[in-house]
């Protein structure tokens, strides 16, 4: 029976006070139902992808791999090909994760300060290869945030192996993954001792004999202030993500940085 029919019948039998009581009762029930539905619907996570810089790393092609996937995960995704996306600090602070795909280049003082402040406040930061760890070479505080900086890739495009750190095999970013092969640049990096290393690679010394046996971090996570920072050195070009493990690690790393997984 519809509410208007109930009220019509009540008008014939009840006094005005009783009618108003019935109306109030149904109004409360309706409002509680709407509130319940609203509380059961979580707010959509927000992601900002900023790409650009050196074209050799195919930033747009890489973005086109991960942006549609983020939408499938329920994220509200904004894509920008300018660092001016960092100029609105209040907007940045409302994000869940920033994904930067911007090799080399320069960043203005205000752009950098806003990015640093947003991550310090709790916004996640994620990226791969030169798009995060070979950006803004003159900005040491930025490098402090990321946790490492590219310095060489001996031999250029070579075959090498990525090894999951045994003690970290249950970490959600690498759980269930086994060691795997890459044919790409093997990044030699200057790193922050505070990073939590999830995967490594070992240099053979073939192209630089003095680094034979060096074990170098490939995948790590860390905090900068309250913000989660994820990095993978894999992903020189978009085709590198044809390797399932390389792609899966970045996906999980983004979700970790955005606090979707722990």
C-alpha cells in the first residue's frame, strides 16, 4: 500500500495529530534507509597520473596500460601531461595516490613543494623506472622522498633476472610471484637505506667489472611523512609490461600506495 493511500484512510478515521504522527514515522524510516544505502557505498578512490618528460620511456603508452585498469578498480582517474597539475595543493591533498611518469625534466619550486607536502600529508606516490627515479635530477628533497636515484644501466638493453626477496615473499606487492627474467635496462641506483626492498637484481660485472656481484634493489616501498611511496625500476618502455610479473608488481604497488591493500 502506498503512503498516500494510508494517509487517505487515516484522514477518515484519525484526528490530524495522528495523521502527522504517521507521516513523521514514514519520513524517518525513509531517511534511515537512504542513509544506510549511502554509508554502505564507499567513496571512490582518486588517482592523479602525471606524465611527460623524455619520450624515450614512452610515458603515454605506459599510462595507457595502467589508467584503464585503475578505472576498472573503481578509481576516479585524472590524467595530466603537465607538472602544473601539482600547483593546486588543496586538490592534491584530496587524492589517494599520485602516479608520476615523468623522466628527467625540471620542476618549479612551487610544484615540488606542493608534491612533497601532499605526500607528507598522506597521499600515496607510485611510479616506475625513470618516470619516478630519474626525474628532476637537481632536486635532492624529491629524491629523498622517492628513496633512490638512477645513475647507470651498464650494457643498455640486456638479459637479467629479478629476484623476489625471500623474507618478503608474503608482502602483498610480491606475494605468490617467483623470480623472473627481463630483457631491458638493468638499473644501477643510489638508494636510501630506509627503503623496504621487495625484489633485487644482481650485476654480473660483464659490462662494468667493478660491480660484479652487486645486489641492487629493483622494487621497494617506504614512507615519506604519512605518505606511502612505491617504486619499481622495471618499465623502460611499455613492452616491458608484457612481462606479467613486471605489470602485476606495479598494479599492486599502486594499490598499496593508495591504501587499498596492506
